[in-house]
C-alpha cells in the first residue's frame, strides 16, 4: 500500500512539474543563437544590462567548446 502511494505521488509530482512554465522561448533575446550577431547583443550595448551572450550562456557554448549540445528542433518545439 505504501509503495503504491509513493508511486502515485511521484507520478503526480512529475505530471505537475512537467508543465511548470517552459514554453520553448528564450527569456532574453541574446540567449537565442540567431540574435548573437545583432547589435543589441554585442558590447557595449549589452554590457550595461549584463545581457551579452557570454553572460547569459557562457563562453564555452559560444565558442563551441562545451559538452552541451544545443539542438534547435528541441528549443523550437
């Protein structure tokens, strides 16, 4: 009985958390690799707000030296 309650609780928690606000969009425009070459995402315009791509996603991702793989299809779904 306790095992079934635990399984039900974990399933319910997973279901509730699966819809917690991820809509596939970037929070900041400069997080989107498409915008990295725009003037608003290049210093000095982005440094005052800390919205440069280097600040938001890290230099490893920008330089392509990160182990993380960004798949555009997953982001746009």
